[in-house]
C-alpha cells in the first residue's frame, strides 16, 4: 500500500499492565452490578452438604452453613487439561491459564493443541515476533468447525510464518535450563526435533468439581467429569432445585462465555418463576480470536449431511469484494443451506469476522431462507458484502457469482 513503517519493540510489562487494568475494570463493573442488585458476595471454599445446603469456609465466616430456599446454581468453571509427565512450571512449560503471566516474551514457542485456544495463543505469540510451531493431533485445525474454515485458517496462519503440523503428536518433551527440547511425530511419519524457549499446552479444559461435595447432594459426574442436567430446558440436574451452568455442562453446551451468560439468565429466570427460553446451542456463535479470525454459527456441512439435509453450499473469498481487497488477507464466507432454502450454518474466516457473525446468528436463529436475506442490501464497501453476495446466489439472484 506504499506505507513503510517499523516496529521498534514491544513493551511486555506495559502491555500486561494494560490487560490487567481492563480486566480489573470489568471485574469492578460486575461487582457494582451485584451490589446494586442487593447480592451478597462471600469469598471462600464451598462444598455441598445436601440438596439444599452448603458449607462455606472463608476467613469471614469460616464453617458457616447456608440453606437455599429456591435452589443452588453450580458454576465452578474449568481448568486447563494437563498431560501426564509434563507438569507446568509457569515458565518453560505453561498452560493457557498461566501463559500470559509467564515471565517475558519467548523468542520461540511450541503450541500443543490446534483448537480455538491453541490457535489464539499461536497467533498472539507470532504477533509478538516469536517463532511459532503449532501441533494438532487431529487431521485439521479447529476440528469441530467446517473443513472450509480449517483450510482457510491454516492458510492464513502459514502465510504469517506459523509452522503448522496437523495429524501430529508430541512424543517427548524435556525441559532444560532455558527451554524445552521436544520430539514431534508428523502425519508423514517424520520425526522433528524442536528446541523452543516455551511449550504451551492447550489440549482442552476439564470441569472443576474437586471438593465440591457432589455426592452429598446426590449428584455424580459423567465419565468426562461434567455435571449433566436432567432437564436441558431448565438446566436442572437429577436433584430437584440444583441447576448447572457454564463449563460444568457437557456438550451441546459450548464452554463459551456468551453461552454461559445465556445459561445463567435462563436459570435465574427459572428460579424466579419467570418464563424463559432454552438455549439454542446451534445458534450460538463460535469465534476464534486469532489473525485471521474465524466465526461460525449453525451446522457445518458435514453435520447437516449427517442429519439428513439435502445440502446446498455456497462460498466466496473475501478478496472478491472491494473491502476484502483492501485488507488483503486470507478469508472467505461459506453458507450451508437446505435444498428448501433454509440457511443451516454460516462460516466466516478473515479480519473482523467476530463483528460480522451477529447477522448470521439472526439468519440461523430465525430459520431464515437465503431468498429472505437476498432482499436486504449490504453497505459498500464492507466485508459484510460477501455474506450478502453468498445469500443472493443461494436465493437465485446472484450478481457476481455464477452458479
């Protein structure tokens, strides 16, 4: 574009201080909302002692018991999954929780795990100038997303200089005084010896239930550690009056903050005796905050076919619209529709697509047809034009695509 510029350095301490300030302000905002609503907050360890009682252990009120009149909501979250024999030390081997609190910026990092968290951390470290190797055991990145998303994402990460290995496994990792020496077996059976300053383990998360006293309340976890609801419409467990939200829930819950907000609202309204609506997990947007970003809602093509839909798909690269040419990045739009015209899923890759997905959430959530969307005009020049063009073509009114 004719702009010549250089980046002198990244002040990591100033960057983390800004992060901490933003987190702190958000935290204080939540505390303010709770105080305004008259919610009493007690900080401490808690365990269930029955279906309506809990024991609280805090410096303020050690040993006090509490009885719930309406119900109990379990929302204890999750922690990073670790690998046997590879214990995090907070410096050379880190989890996704402590990666941003590790000392300094590594010059090289091996990210183990190609799900959303691993991709985000790989992208972040590359943006900070590190050499990045990303290893995923599945055959593609973001294996739960549409394969079109995985292909475009991998292309974008590779163009940024990130070394990506899918269908690969970590065979050995040995920390030493200033880094980690790792052995990776690639999909082709080749052995890679990697010396990196940091190994970041991002192989998923597990629910936090240790010490919660589930058995005392008559609850058990499933084989994966989740607390499954007996009634998904109320998120109520098999024990009447005990509800569960957030990372404790098994799929189809998504373990995403915005999905947890909706779950909390559902349970709050249920306990208050108000009408509420079950969470439509198929219509919850899924976003990966990397560069390029990914954002999806609804069914993938494979999921739609597996459910018996007669599938019609349409794709368009972002570079086919003027604003996409301006950004000059890898990206695209894919819409998955039923033969009857109903849009089943929308999948985006590219810059700012996390801000674009809301329109597609309404399309999928309201069971809209492509022909319905083809009547609506998108502003020019914007990246959202690509969504409009895809819907125009699916609706039989294509302007720039030949079907």
